[in-house]
C-alpha cells in the first residue's frame, strides 16, 4: 500500500508541477509570444504601407519630370516679350503672301496671366476665302502658341470676303 500511496503522491506532485509550469511559465511565454507576433504584424503592415508610398513617390517623381518637360516644351513655344514684334511681322508677312489686304491691325490691351502674357491683336483682312483659309493654315504651322478669337466672316462679293478676328499671341512674362 505504501507503494500505491507513493505512486498517488508522485502523480499528484507531477500534476501540480505540470500545472504550476503551465500557469507560471508556459502561459506567460505564450502571452508574450502573441504580443510579439502582434507587434511584428503591425510593423509588417507599416512596412507594406511605406513600400506603397515609396513606389507612389517614384511614380510621382516620374510624373513631375514629365510635367517639367511639358512646361519646357510649351515655354519654348512662347517667345520672349522682346521678340513679339517678330511674331507680329510673321503674321503680317503670311497675310500678304496669301494675297490678303490688311484693312486694320490694332493691338489690344495685354493680359497678364500666370507665368505668361497674352497680346491680342484685332485684325481685319480682305481677300478671297481660299487665301484666308491658307492664311489660317500657315498661322497654325507657326512655331508659336496663338489663338483665334471672335472670327467674323462677311461676304462682300462672289470672290471677296472680309475677315474680322482677334488673334492672341502668347509670350513669356519676362
């Protein structure tokens, strides 16, 4: 019987040691491990966000470079203010080359826009429609940014028209 009692005490003692080991060693270790896993997962999530942000920043820098190239391209199409008379001369030469007779050419008030100036010109030309159309095509081929506004065509005879319009010439604000 002593041996059965010994076995029972040993069994109770082993169960007690197992319970105490679980309660004071394994359970706190598991809790600490779960907390560390949660912290690691949080850091991995933040790292993924940073990677997304850095790839977006690379895309933005590429887009910024493209925008800067576009700005340089359009600025190259804008003559400096000191060369505006050359552009006006080109427009007049094109009109004369196409056989159009200038009735009036008046400069209007400059418009100061953000980073560029706009010089509107009111022009009234006489000639046939095909000449005026050729004038517009040549004007479009100029290496400058221009805009036709307020175009009014009036038929004078079977072969002659008058064109009253405003052409805006854009140039750098320097």
